[in-house]
C-alpha cells in the first residue's frame, strides 16, 4: 500500500514528536486497524523508543489512491487504544 502525507499531516506529526519513519512503520504493519467515523481507518501499533513503549495511532482516509494520512499521534491512553474492532 502507498500513502500520501499532506503538509498539514506532516506538520502535526512533527509537532507531536513523531518521525515519519515511525508512522510509516505503523502504516506498514499495524497491530490493529479499526474503522472510525466518516469511513476513516485508524492504524494502531505499540512503538519502542528510548523513552519506553507507547501506542501510536495513524488516521487515514481510505478513499484515496494512494491512501491519505490525515494525522498521527502517540498517546498514553493505552486502554482506549486496545479496544477491539
């Protein structure tokens, strides 16, 4: 699968302290893929870094070709990110 990163998504990823390589890793091999509102999909994985392990969520619009990355973030809300779907 190929993904396109609009400028606003790249800015959000940088602002949140994530690297594009980290987000690419989540998109290439997500631990979980769930449908979100408006037909969007959230790809989720746990990522290891020097600061420990944390969940990363990338939100995409699956209607495009290539798929469009809307945003990505890391979170400490582990329970919310473990939901099934």
